[in-house]
C-alpha cells in the first residue's frame, strides 16, 4: 500500500502545471495569464494532437478513456 508521501510524489500534471492553473485563474496578473494561456494553447495544438494520434493507432481504448473525460457534457 502506498504511503501519503508516495501518492503525492506520484501526482503529475495533465495539461496545466499548478503555477499555470494559478496564472490562468488570474492570480499573477494579466501578463502571466497571457503567457500561460499561450503555453497551454501550444501544448494543445502540438503535443496533445500528437498524443492523440499515437493513442488512436496503438491504444484506442486509452483514447476512448481520454475522450470520456474531455468530452463529458456535464
């Protein structure tokens, strides 16, 4: 069984870093918000697109899990 420390260490980011979450929320001013938005947009356009292509070809079940999370209408 994993300890609390091991669970915290295992946490990784999905799309946003913790700092980018704060910046996009406006906690660090307009310039930081704009910069974080640009970084995330670039990840969506470049990295996420490539990840989806790889999942589509090699692990469609995982891609379906991703779609369920991202496309959930609720």
